[in-house]
C-alpha cells in the first residue's frame, strides 16, 4: 500500500497536489515530493469544498485566495487567478474545461459549465454554460 501511494506521489502531479491539499502539507515526506515536477500550482487554497477533482492537472494554476465550492471539476491548463481587486468565487457543481481562464473578482454560480478555452472576466449566473467565441482569421 505504501509503495502504491509513493508511486502516485512521484509520478502523478495532480494526485500529489490534491493529496497535499487534503492533508494540509503536514508530512515531511511530501516536502521531498513537492520539489519534483511542479506541474500544477494550487497555492494554499484553504477555501476548496469537498468533492474537488483536478483532472490531468498539468499546467493548472489556482490562486490561494480563490473560493471553490463543492463538487468542482477542473481540467488541465486552467487558470483561476486574482485581478481587478479580488479572486474568483466559484459555486457548487461547476465544471471548468481545459485551458479555461477565470480572472478577477468574479462570481461563478452553481451548476455552471465553462468550456475549453473560455475566458471569464464577468459574473456567471447559476445553471449557465459558457464557451469561447469561434476562432477567426485575422491575417492571410
């Protein structure tokens, strides 16, 4: 069992970050593992609700003062960052797609889906889906 845990801590950075988040960085063993890789940055994140899932956490950055509700799923390369006077507040049952960016003092409601590559800088009401605009050619 210890061998399985150790291999997950070494080879799965998203597991390592979630493990650190849940035990509060108390283990001296984790000090060694935290210096290896650095694939995702969860800050201190004291305000993350239960049921948090970080899928393929490579490149994910979450500001330490962000508030994340229960049952939030975040895919790889997402950014939840501070700006414009504060950090995001994310509700319960929120899905954040790959490469999505949520920046500033915004409120994301409950049961929201944020699509891949979306940039969120304004409040999102409950039960909404947000996607990025269709790409366009600007030069030939």
